[in-house]
């Protein structure tokens, strides 16, 4: 049988496609793309087999696409899955396809590559040992309120995606739920011409910054929240360790 390749694509800078992604996209029999027009633009410069199929696979048709993709794989054809930008399955279609392919006992091969969450995290200057990725918050209603409360209670660094026209309302809701103890970084238009990282001491400073701007927030944003400071349980400087070798009882 063939393999399902998960292929990340650039999040802005077209040079960010990896050599391996080019190799895979130039060789597979089938490409399942979130948007076939975007995919064709990406594929245009590549030398590809003439029999290569480009199919759509997005949030509205993945259910009906799964049997088609499984049958290609079972007949020995290799399939690449791409989303519009960044890593498939990360706030993008693909997770259900992966689930079905694994359930069918077929092979999944992930390629590392561009992912807005990781780029924002590493440039944010927030602690990285542990972080929680929450993707997009629900847009309205009770589920949104609950999600905001949940995020406010997360103690580690938090990474969120948000659309520019909802940025202000999300910052406001986070600031209200969270009590304003954490700093934040807004990673905007990463890898593009107007890339910037705006760092604020508090979430309300970020909110005020955008609220008082005449122009509305524009471009793509990833929000990184600092961890909630936790009091250490023990003061490690005061602990003295035994200097004598510890005897290990023989078995
Ligand atoms: N799968 C993608 C990934 O791996 O990055 C994420 C797809 S999600 C539909 C799109 C969201 O990612 C945007 O709304 C924004 O929050 C974030 N994003 C994507 N590109 C970005 C960029 N160049 N700069 C900042 N955030 C970006």
C-alpha cells in the first residue's frame, strides 16, 4: 500500500517550503488539498508526474473524501495532504483523514515544516518548557465563554490563533477572565514583509493599543500568553544534598 504524507506549506514566505516537501509533492500520485487552486499555485513550479491527481479535501467534504483516499492508498498510490498554509491538522483539515488512515492500518508520514504556533512561541520570549496550544476559540455563545475561562486558568504559556476582526473582542474577554496578571506577545504577519512581534506587559495594554489605533487590526495574528507565575513549593537554594555516596541496596 501507499503512504499518506502530511506536507506543511509556507505561512507567508514562499521560500519556506522544505526540500523534502518539494520531493514529496513532486513524486506522489495524489495530492489532497484544502483548496485546489492554492495548491496548484504552489505546485506550478514543480516537475510532477503527468498522472498526478489533485483533489480537494476540506472541512465540508472530508467525510466523503476518506473512502477515495483510502482506496488510492490501498492500491499502492502515495498521497500527500496539504492545507492552505502551514501544517495540516493544526487548526486545519486533516486530522480525521489521519485517523481513518491509521485505523485502516496504513502508514502516515509527517514532514516537519512551517507552523505559525511554533514560530510565534519561539520568538515570543515566553518560557517554552511547556506550552498549551488552544487554536481558535469558539466564536460565540456559551462555548466561547467556557473556552475563555479555560484559557484563563491554564498555567503554562498559551498559544492561540485569532482572526484580525476578532482580535479586540478576544483580548478584551481574555483580560476580563484572567485578571490581568500575564504579559502577552502578538505575532503578526510572520515570515511576511510586515512581520512584527508586539510585546505587552498586560493583556489590557494589548487591548488598549489596538482599541486606540485608528486603523483596525490587519493581517494574521498568533497570540502568545505568558504563563501564570506559580510560587515555588520549595526554595531550591536552601536544600542541601548529601555529599556521601548513596548506597544502593543489592538485589
Ligand atoms: N495550520 C496552520 C499552521 O500550521 O500554522 C494554521 C492554520 S489556521 C487556519 C490560520 C491561523 O494561523 C491564522 O488565523 C493565524 O492566527 C495563524 N497564522 C497563520 N499564518 C500566520 C502568520 N504568517 N503570522 C501570524 N499568524 C499566522
